[in-house]
C-alpha cells in the first residue's frame, strides 16, 4: 500500500489531527502530551535535587509546592495514563482485528478531558501553587491557601479522562473483536488493557467525587473531610483509589513486556492462561491492599497486619508471570535489538522495586522506612524502572507499526543501557540514604550522605542522557530511517497482519480471529 493511503498521510493536514476520531492519531497526541509533562515533572525533580546538593537556602513552603506538582504530574498525569493512552489507544483495535474503537467520539473526549486537566493544573501553579504534597493529606490541604479548587478541577477532569478511556476499552473488547476471536484468543496486551479498563473506570469515578468533596471542605470548612473529622478518613479514600491506580500502571506494563518477550523470542506465550489468571489476581489484590499505606499512622495493628498479608499475596501472581517470561525466552530465537535491552532493564529495575516493597509491607521495619527516601526509591524503581521501562520497550517494539520506519539499533541499545545504568545510580543510593533515616522531601543532606547524593545526581544525568538518546533515535528515524516491512519481528498477533503504518481503517480485509501466536 502506498504511503499516501496510510493514516499519517490522509491529506487532512494539521487541522485534521485536532478534529480526528482516528484512534492512532489520538495515541500520537497522548504521546506528545505525556512526554511534555514528563519533561516538566523531571525539571521540578532535578531542580529540587540540585538545590539540595548545593545547599541552597530555600524556604520549605517552596519546596513543598515543587514536590506537590512533581508528584501530581508524574503520578496522575504521566505514569497512570501513559501506556493505556498511548500504546492502548493505538494497538487495542489492531490487536482485536477492528477498524476503530467502539466509541471514536469518546476517544477524542478522553484526550480533551486530559488536556483540560493539564491546563487547570498549570493554572493553579500560576495563580497560587498548592503545597499539600501529592497525597493532599488533611488537615494540610484544608489550610494550605493555594489555588486548590483549580487543581481539584484539573484532577477531576483527569479522572473523567480515565473513565472515558476505561468505558471505551471495555466496550471495544466486548463488541469489536474480529469474527472468531474469543476472550482467550486475545493477545496478552489486549487482556491487560481490558483489565486496566475496570480500574480506570472505578478509580476515575471515585477520584472525581472525593477530590471535589475535599475541595468543598477546603472552601467551606465543612463536609466529609473537614477538620472536624479524622485525618485517616481522607487517607483511606485516597489510598483506596490510588493503590489500584499504581496497579493499573503496572498491569498494562506487564502486558507490554509479555508481548515484547514473545515477539523478540519468536515463540508463543508460555502459560498463556496462567498469565491471564495472574493479571486478574493482581487486579483483585489492588482493591484490597490499600491499608498497607496507613501502617503506623493510627491504623489498628490487626488491620495493618491483615493488609500486609494481602499485599504479600501479590508475590504469587507476579512470580507466575515472571516464570512465563523466562519460559518464553528459553530456547527462543531471541533478537538482540533495542527492545530486548529495555526488557532486561525492566526485569532488573522492576525486580529491585518489588523486593523493596517487601520491606515496606513488613510491619517491623515499614513504620521506619515509610517516610524516608527508601520509599522514594521504591516508587521510582517501580514507576521509572517498571512502567517507563515497559513503555520504552513497547515503543521501540511497535515503532515500525506506528511510523513505518526503522531506527538505529545500536543507538537504541546505547540509550537503553544508559537508561538502565543511570536509573540504578540515581536511586540505589537513595535506598541506603533512606535506610539511614533521611526523610522524603528533605533538602538538607547530612555530611556523611553527601557522597551518595552526588552519586545519585550523577546517575540522574546519565538517566537523562539515555532518555534523550532514545528519543532522538526515534525522532530522527521519521526522516532518515529505512522503510520498515509490515512485520519486521516475524510476529503473528493481528496488528502485524496489516501494513506499517496501517491505513485509516486498519485493515484492507478484516483478519481471522484465531491467533496462532497464542497456541
């Protein structure tokens, strides 16, 4: 098929992108917005670390505001929607053998709600920054004095974007699977996005409701989360919502890695139904383990023990999924390209993050470590090392499908190696600093920890350089990369059975539903 018939060359021009219903173009716009927000959040974090290292005299209120917006941007506006909104929107109809999402108009609304949320968040930053911390803990959020209503409206709009995406994914999976494709014929990525949709829907609705309740309490001094009520009320609602949010960042990441491992090893997924069952188990655990975050904050000891046990149950499905990955790689004809290096980075960094989590759910040490840099390192290993690593692996794996172009494999491997080395140099020292008692958000580093802080900053510089190389490599391929074949990996999931890049309607003829990749 000639390039003029692809979705990238439809003749509509720039204006056509803003009015499009095409799920592939919407995925591209989500990619642009999320990368821009990642840059903003990274600048805030880098500036904070640099001030801390140089010992600059900055008032605590300013630091609190910086950390608040860093957390809000990186968690709610970058990591949570990253994989579903980019890879999900682009690939779900293709993997199901569909020509479009079930509700194309809702796809566009998902993007518009997202953009509105970003604009309102930035407006609150300009008008009067909020300094409550990204968890909006009461009573601090009630007396902060920042433009909390604007930020709350931005969060509500972001939540509506999650709900729109979740509804669209659910209906698409139920109604748009090609003829002959049953639920257990779907690729693992499609399964992970389907399960994620339930959490997007539930967490999005609850977040929109409780954040406006909190804004009302801040404005009137009355209501469910006012100063007259127990501060644990807000904490319970918040962590009940955001603990599944962390899981619906991890679940699609696992779906991406499963697909990439199967693709680069040129084998069917080993233990396909076991992986699906494990993902369902993780989804269930995400809704019953929120109380582990409240250990040591006034929660009853028996409840804390119960939540700790429930959290530890996540080890079982994770172990089964990892076993499937290793079994799929075993004796596979592994292609040692850039996606492979990112898979290795994901396994290393995500594994370290999971191990750190075992310390935090342990009641004997969790109280001590919870408010230290140990927790910061844990979150960054899971999110930056896990979710971001999976996103980069997926982006490099499906880039020929996105663009119809091939990138430089050597540069891709170099960027992945620097990303992996830099992330560990940046956050492993924070594990040690946290174990020594350095609190989260502290800009005063004791003299005996300055060396570790310096090593962490060096790691961040290497991490940034790796991400820049990865981005530059992909962008330059748009103009100078060789034309990609329709199926450069030799994979057999349905997205590879159409041209690269796909035409506007995805397929010339709708494919058969049975998927040999999952045999």
